[in-house]
C-alpha cells in the first residue's frame, strides 16, 4: 500500500492548484460518505430488535415468501 500512496502523491503533486482542491473535495466526500454509511448500518442494527415484533407476525408471513 505504501507504493500506492507514493504513486498517488506523485500524481497529485503534478496537478494544478485548482485540481488539487478538487481532489481534496473528493477525498472529503469519500470520508463523509463512509461515515454516513457506517452510521446507517449502526442505526439499522440498533433498531432491528425494536422492529422485530412488527416484522415477525402471522399477518405478514406471506411477504416473507416474496
């Protein structure tokens, strides 16, 4: 991975100031998106037990087969 970082660093250094700003914005976007996905998964895991009674009932058994 170290060689990947070095290669990426060299590529970034060859960019214009404006392009470097775009790269920085994109990296921040990736970081925020990753954090949001992690939170979404956590919220889903936390809320699953609360919804289990609503999801697991005889009236909805037909939907389980879909």
